[in-house]
């Protein structure tokens, strides 16, 4: 019996792609820790994306794709 692949990795990637386009912050000229708000936002987004991709590889990767 073939098990279907989980769908949550695709949802995570779509949410990350939507979060990348932060048009609501364009007019903000504030600083966070001395960095522009948009730069600080994208630094945080990179950390979240790295953790999300590590989780996808660990728990969402299909077991039959490894050649087992």
C-alpha cells in the first residue's frame, strides 16, 4: 500500500512566499536594533525559513524518495 505524501510542507512554503512580499512595511522608516525595519523583518524571515526548511526535510520528506 502506498502512503500519500503530507501536504503541510507545501502550505509552509506558500506561507513563507506570501510573507516575503511585505508591502505593508514599505513606508515604515523605523529602526530595530539599528537596522531598518524591512531589513530586520527579512533577517527574521530568513531564520524562520531556515527552520521551516529543516523541519520539511526532517519530517515532510517522503521516505521513498531516499532510494529505500
